[in-house]
C-alpha cells in the first residue's frame, strides 16, 4: 500500500473506456493511475488536494474537447504547471501545433508505441521535478535555509485567497532580532550570520503544523504565517518562539550578559 502511494500519479483523460484500459494496463506497474471520462471531471481532479504529476489528454471528447481542457488547465494557477501530453488520433501538423501552443509539453499520435509513451512520460516527469527543485531554490534564503521574502510573499498571497474563500482566520507575526546589528558591528559579520542561522532554525522547529511557515523577511527580521489561527493562539506561539530563542542563550562575546540575542515580536490577525 505504501509503495502505491509513492508512485507518481498520472491522470488519463479519455471518453473511450477501451483507450483508458489500454493505456492503464501499460502504465499501472510504474504509476498510480486515475482516470476521467470528461473534461469537467478532469479539471476537478487536476485541481484537487492530490493533483496528478502528468496528464495524458485525448482531444476528441463530447461537451469539452481536449484543447479546451488544456486551455482551462493553463489558466488556473493550481493546475498550470502540470505537464499535459496529448494522445490523439488527430495527426495533422496543425493539430499538433495547436496543442503545443495551448501549453502541452508533448503530442503523441494514435496508434501509439508503448515504449515511446513510457519514455516520454519519464522524460517529462524528470523535467518537471528538476524545474520544481530550481523553483524551490529561488524561494530559499541561502544563509538561513528557510523561505526568503519572495517565497513568503508567494505563500501569503495563496493563503490570503484561500482564507477569503473559507472565512477562516489568518495570522501573521513579524519578528526582529534585537541585538544582531550591534553584534555584527562589534564581532564581525560571520558571527551575525551564525546567529541568524541559529535563530531561523529555532523558529522553524517551533512550528508544528505543516501549513505554518517561517521566512526571512529582512536583514534580521523574520515573518511567520499561521493559517486558520486566531490572534490569541498566535500570541501564544509568538511567546513560545521568543522564549525558545532566549533560552538558547546565543551570544556574540565571552561576556555572560552581553549581546545575548533577544526577539521583539508583533502579531496581527
């Protein structure tokens, strides 16, 4: 059961059960297969909480053809990055060109070769994962190894839109390291960088839910985003974070009392 969950998920969209059966049979050993027999159902599965990694899409379908499905997928922020491979009997050059212009990554003409389908799926899965890795690196702060401000802004926009729909609270805490600038001036930037990294890791470990996130917001400022959390709970978390950092006893000199890192925290719902 665990092995099945770890397989890449592929969505096959075709209104002909026989076509679905043939493709599924060739792919089921390596992939977790989900199917849709209409464009509407395909759009719903693609935008679900557990989206596919690749979509194999037929063109000729009633009500909503594959071209329209692809167009809608690429217009939706939730689904626009899912690779779409058209598998179709429409073999004219203009048909293929239209599919690629709409955002598909590949176009396979029926009757297809099973080894070619498998090879192209593997290629596009590899490209997708490399792209996702590069995108993650763009949103990571190299010094602290947590989200940077760009990454924070991206997730803030997503959560803002989601909480507007669900009417759930969304809380934000901004955190400043009180003594870092003084420490950096007196004991060199390297010590300041080390202190930043230590504080960032304490902040990250203080958050328990997968939906909560922490980011480096400025030179010595951090931001914490807490979906579905009211201000009272946010203040409790902020106080725990403040105490956790203070208890770490991070200092920038040999003095017992001098330059201990402390935090100032502000929060809002």
